[in-house]
């Protein structure tokens, strides 16, 4: 079986603290800040789950199903994720292993 991304965990702090915002014209949909991920990984996360945390070992405060990803104009390595918010994705803590650069990708192997 091929390695594929299952979940994306992001820490919103510093410049990312106020980046989470409602998606225009779509109730219940949200946009994240700008994150560095490869095109293949970002696109592989569509239909998967995103969790936003205030810290690596802190419970998530938002998350849901990723419905699309877009490249940031002028910076193609950075992506913005659009997701459908799901309350069950709040309050989730993920183990310390796997965190790097304020993000953690859980992979199916």
C-alpha cells in the first residue's frame, strides 16, 4: 500500500494566530492561514481531516473535512486549506511524535 496522508494538524501561533477565518459565501466552511506543504501532500489531504491547535500538545480548537486546497499567489510552496467545520474535531490531542515546523501529518502506510 502506498503512503498517503490521513490527517493534518497545524499549530496556530505567532503570525498564524488570527489566520483562521470563515470562507466567503459558504456557511460552515473555513479557511486556514498559509502553510508550506508539497502539492502532492496537500492535494492528498482533500477529503481528509484537519485539526487546528494553539500548541503542539494542546487540544484542537477547530477542524473538519478538507474540501479544497489553494496555492498562495506569489508563493506556490504555501497552501491555504478550506474545510467544513466539524465539532468532533475540537478537543482532540495528538501525541508529540511527528510534529515538525508547527505541523504534523499522520500518514497511512
